[in-house]
């Protein structure tokens, strides 16, 4: 189970028009907000981070955490793109929450966020990974910085290990 904890007030990439009555009881169906003939997008960076962290990147054949070397997963579109999509966090989900797994998670998350830097979405990045072993939870906190050095993205995600 993955839980997203917003650290500031931005939303998802797409915008949903709220119920005009304010009831939010779905008696009036919400609708997509459109801008210039396309879906309105308020926070593409948030969507890019979610995609990079939680899409299953193709694992290398020598990955030490693969349960089945024949199932390396990955996104087929990577064949056509110079920037692979996703991370290898998925290979860790069935592992015990050890220091080695935490270090690999830091590396895998950082590699995924570096692609956003390489594409020009941020000037630099860091991934802060902490774990609560007794609770079986890992906290993944990607931080992206703009060209002026200010933080442009900072959210914490909690991944439960069961």
C-alpha cells in the first residue's frame, strides 16, 4: 500500500471542476476542467514524480532482488525514448526491510528523479529515504530544486512493507 502525504497545497495533474452546489455528495457529477481544448493541468511535475517513482522500470538481468529472472517488467515505450520511465523500487517490495534494501531504495529513487533533472524539469534533486522497521514502513521523500535553488517539489510517500 502506498500513501501520499502532501507537504504543500498542490493537487494532481488534472483539474476536476467541483460540484457547483458545494455539496460534494455526487448528486451533481463533477466534470473535467478544459483549457484551450485540452484537459487543464495544474501540476505536471507531481504527475511526473509519481510516474517516475511508481512505474515499474525494466530490471537488469543481474538484479539481485528479482524473484523470477524471466519477469523483468518495464514499460514498452522505453524502447523509443532516451529517458526510461519508472524506478526499480518494485523489485524491493517483497524483500525484508533491511539496511541494504533501504540503501537500494535510495539509489533507485534517486536514479528515477535524476531523469527529471536530465530532462530539464528541475535543476537538481535529492531523495531522502527513511524507514520505520518495527512498523514496516519506508518513507520516500523526493526533493526537486529549481534553477534559482528554491524547492519546487517536496512530498513524502510512505510504502508499507508487509
